[in-house]
C-alpha cells in the first residue's frame, strides 16, 4: 500500500521549505545594468517619460538629503538621521505609487517619503532636533500632509495604519494607509497583529517591509527563520509579494497594484522589498564593519538603485549627466535654504518641551515646568 500523493506532500517537510521559494519569486523589471527584462511589466506601470524623470529626481533628492544630513549631523546641525542610501528605489518608487489622499505611516528611516508628500525639509530638520515645530504635519501653504510622524517604536506604525485603513474602508474612501517597516520590524508582535486585524476587516492597507538585511547589527537570518518575510503575510491571509527592492520600476509596479487592490476594498497587501542599507544604521554612532564585511558593502554599491535607474533612463534618451548635475545643484541650494530656515526658528524652551510631552502634565512635571519657567528656560 502507498500513501496518497497529497498526504505524502503534507508530511514532506523538505518539500514544504522548498515550495516557499516557488511561492515567492522576486518581481523584477530592470536588470542591474538598467536593461529591461520584462517590457510588458514596464508598460503595465503606465509610467510616462515625464513621470520616470520625476521618479529619478525623487530618488536623487533622497540621496542628496542623505549625504547632506549625514555631514550636518556630524557638525551637530542636523539631529538624529537614519541614512537612506541604497534604499531609494524601495522608498521613493513605492511612495510614488500613492496619492496625496493616502495616509503614510513611516518609520524613522522614511523621512524622504514624507517630504515627497509636501512636508518641508526645514520641518524635517526640526523634527530631527526634537523641536515641537517639527511635529506639525503641514505644507508651507498650510495644507495637511497625510502622514503620521516617523515612528521610532519598531513596528508600531503598522498597528496605527491598520486602524486608519479600517476608518478609510468604513468611510468608503478611495484612499489607503501605507506603512513602512524594516526586516527587524517583521519580528515584532505589532507587525503580525496589524496584518491580522487589517486582513480580518479587509481594510485599505498596504504594508511595505523593507528587507535591508539588518536590524542595526543583527542579520536578518538571526531575527527570523522565515525564508521569505512575505510568507508572514500569507499567514494573515493577504496577497504578499517579494520585489527586487533596488529596481525602482518593479517596486513602483508592485506598490501601484497593491494600492489599486486595497483601495478597491479587497483588503491589504504585503510587499517585501529586497534591498540594502549602504551606510551606518544612524548618525548616532554605528560602525557597520563590526558586523558586516567591506566586500559585502562594496558588492551592494554595485547594485545601487540610482545606477540602475540612471542607466535605464539614459538608454531611453531622457536623462543625462548635464540634467543630473543641474538637478543636484538645485537640491543642494534648496537644502541650504531649508537649514537656514530651521536655524532661524526660535529655540525650544525646556518648559515648552515638558508642556508638549503629555496633554495634561503630571504633578511632578507641573512642578518642573514652574521651576524652568522661573529661570526663563
Ligand atoms: C520596540 C523597539 N525595540 C527596539 C528598538 C531599538 N531599535 C531601533 S532601530 C532597530 C532595528 C530595526 O531594524 P529594521 O526593522 O530592520 O529597520 P532598519 O533600521 O533596518 O531600517 C532597533 C531594534 C526600538 N526602536 N523599538
Ligand atoms: Mg533592516
């Protein structure tokens, strides 16, 4: 007698592990040299040449902000900053697929995505310095920016996004909540709870897990035995995709289709972007060479998402060095202007800081506020 094929497969644990690779192949549209590996997928994005250039500019802006922020932080002029170099496709190309009406739930590394929504750079600088004015989510024209503040508590923004996504669903809005976390974030309880909740209510959420291989110094394999972070979405019953996170076109396509799916009332989607953080974890002091090799970092620089996009657009005849140099100069002049603006804002008093911590200050805080105010601080 032989066991049935179905039962054999059920009990074949090696098969189960191997089957996960087949279930989660990597979405890719551009090869590393910028050539198109799937023309039909490129067409499916619906991106015009103007939009492709706009996306390239967003990615370049992000890289320049990263370079300047890192230098300014070393001079003590920018506060906390989490470097973004290497993640421009994962961040900017995904964010590019959402509308102003959609609600962004960023992590601390997702400052550029908020700026893409119209949050001025000077406010981002004040936020990095812990200034209360950096917590005002409006444009310079006074319009609301549909974004929450960069979340420091790993994974917590997923729970917040699930709640807002349910609200959008109940109000029948053509809008979604889109949330970012890292590979480390997918090991948190909040990550699972949020996806489970959002899926149970078929809420309008798009969850993006940026797998950059490390949670500070902890490699991804030490954090979870899951072969694909995307598999965690299947456990919640939601469509989940793995994308080449350094391929801006593939990331955009996945995000655009996920948004369409979620906004149409079909429930959430999880997108895992495979990418790399080319620089230290933050400006607060981190030496990547204590937990990864220079060869590994150098190899990822060869897969820089900007190189790939630059080659692609140049081959298409819509981008060149001259345009890039001019745009970079423009961005840096803007950043200079925004730093001056942030520096010109009146310093926050210690008493103001305490007043802004809790809606109703505790007895002890009230006493502290009175003491600092009496000293003019
Ligand atoms: C709940 C919680 N635990 C621990 C930390 C400390 N911490 C800050 S960043 C970080 C790593 C997060 O890694 P990942 O989610 O992969 O994001 P990445 O920094 O790589 O973008 C940790 C553990 C925190 N901020 N919040
Ligand atoms: Mg990470």
